[in-house]
C-alpha cells in the first residue's frame, strides 16, 4: 500500500488516513495493558487491545442516542463549517486527529464543498499523548498544500491534554522545519475552554463517542511501537472482522444530510455557543474540579482522570475503570455509561458539583489497589 492511499472503510473521496496498517501486531488483554501502562514499562501507544462488537443492548442505546442527538450534532457541525469557511480563504486542508476526529472531518469536508462551494482536502493523522503528532504525516501534507490552508479537527476536549500536545508538537515542527502552521484546534464541543474554535461548550452526547472502530472507518487508535520506522507513518490496525457491524459510512451520510438540510432551510443559527463565563474562568473551574477529585479519590496521576461523556465512554470501553462519577443533573445522555458500568461491574456515584461535565471516569489505580 502506497503512502496516502488508505481510507479504512470510508469512501476514498472522504478521507486519506496518513497511517500505516500493520499486518502483525500482538494484541494485549486490557488488564495486562493497564498494568504495563501504570508501571511505566510501556507507553499506551505501544500496545493495543482487541475490539469486539458491543452488546445488543448497548447498540440499542447508541441508536437511541443517534436518533436523539443527531440533529444537534449536525447543527454544531454546520456551525463549525461556517466558521471554517469564513476563516480560510482559498483551499482548505482539514487534518483530523485519528480517530475520534475523523467522522467530523469527513462531514466538514462535505459541508464546505456542498454548502459553501469550497475546495477541500481531508487527511486523518495520528497524535499521541507524550509522543506528539506524526511529523512524517505533516511532511506529506506540507509538501502538497499551503500551510495557511491547514485546520486541525477533533471531536471534543476533555482536560485539554491533546490540545496542549498539538500546540507543542506544531511549535516544535515549525521551529525545526521553518514552517508557520497554525496549531489551533477546531472541535464540536470544547468542555475545557482550550480549543481555539468550537461550536459548543456543553458536555452533550455526541453519538460517535459511544463506539470505537465501527464508527471510525474500522481502524484502531494509532500505534507507535518501539520498533517503529521513523520513515513510516504511525501505525494502526484495520478490523476486518467488524465489517458486518460497521456504521461508519451510514453515520457520516446521515449527519451530512441533516446538516445540509439545515443549511438549505436556513432554520439554524451558525453562531457558536458562548461560555456563560470567560475562557479563563472555565479553565480554572476545570483545574479546581480535577484537583478536588484527585484529592477526594486519592488519584495519584492526572492521566487517570478522564472527564466528559466522550472520554468517560472511552475509559469504559478500552481501559480498566475504577469509578464512574455522574452529575446529579445528568440526563439521558449518560444512559449508555450506566449500561457499560453495569456490564463491567464498575462502581458508580453521583456528585452534586461536576460542572462543566456530565460524567467523569477514573481509571483504576492498579498498584495502590493491589498494595
């Protein structure tokens, strides 16, 4: 497979994954992976756990969430497309962060092309906490497109770790390559007050946050094994065994059409939500909440706390959760979390003060738990 010809299960015109599908990768049990991560023996990006299709009950919750929140998600995507349209003259190069950002990059591409008549190219690239963005992928993009056309896309922010990783990575890249790439992040929902551009600041259930590969083009999260060749893109797995359950194309088709209908009807607002407080107040609120939870639950490292519906879902799907905390005011948007917690025997508590989040998951502290 040549560089830049991988599309996962998506239509080739929608996205080019700048990832290398790995033929042979030993998959590690979740419990083993958690022990290796927390002991410091391996970085999380060096390992991958098997993905299976969710239970029928869980898929029913996904379909309900899609039916309930599809329109809201589509409207936020249209807001973001409008912001992009007005911010980028000429060609637009969307660079979505694999894999959660990929469906949104696809839909934004379609909206910019069909609603705003723009010329758009869309790539999806790897970014890994503590390892940075895939610079080989950036090289590929910069060689083909104007630096000023690049816009980085993701689904949401939790604590803001990936936002910070992106900024630091791009600053390093700009310094070493004499480039001037804008490190700003564009997201649907900025909970932490860290993204440069957002459609919403609310922690609502974005339907695609419920699933993993089967809504992300059947690819795994990105992998950076110890033996990685620096001339290659970061790696991934393609989950062919899940093809029968794949909803990736159906999801982007549906949300694209919903957003286009809203655009044609002109019955929507293209103005993004504004914070009730200032950005700095939101950041301080998040910082104090996380610090308080770490003290209360004796969490030794901030990486073990995953705030927001999307991040909490990912913990329950692919990590070893120790506790699920739900806001007293949380609504039906967290029903899938209750189902997952019940399936995995994860303790769940309610908290009166969890704003701006509806849910927070705490990864089990393996070492202190077994001490």
